[in-house]
């Protein structure tokens, strides 16, 4: 199993656990939701990519297949989305997996990297 397949398998398990916990804990009014966060430009991510040999301006040079909006998600974007999930507005919702991503993870056209111009 490749590292990618292993990561996807683990993510599937976490999704399953999220639903199971929401079902089990719901009668006690405990909500369980999950955020799957896409590629986010954190300080650590920036340094990791520099260590991988990328140039210091790599965040500004991303191809559109990697960041369709023209830039990566920022920690502030994720924090703003998370505010809803901890607010009273989300109170009736439990067992949900929220994809904080710029493109669909399921149904995405494969090999977009090779089609980039």
C-alpha cells in the first residue's frame, strides 16, 4: 500500500468514527463533527516546502490545478470556517464531515497536473 493509499484509508476510518461517535453520543447531546482541511499555508508548510527544495516564492507560483483560487488556504480561512462549527448555529448538526478544500476530493479529474499549461 502506498503512502497515499494508507493516508486515504486512515481518513476513511476517521470519517467512520466521526459518524459512529455522533450516533453514540447524540442522545447525550454531544455533537461530533469533523473538518477535513485542504492544503493550507502554515509557517510549517512553508518551511517544509523550502526543505523540499522549492523556491521562497513557491506559494505565489502554484499552478491553478493545485490552488484554483490562485492561493492556498490560510489558517485564518480555516479558523473562520471553524467558528460556525463551535457556534450555536450548528447545534442541530452532528456526524458531519466538512471538507475545507478548493476543489472536490471525490470526482476530481485525474492527472490534471499533466494537463496544465
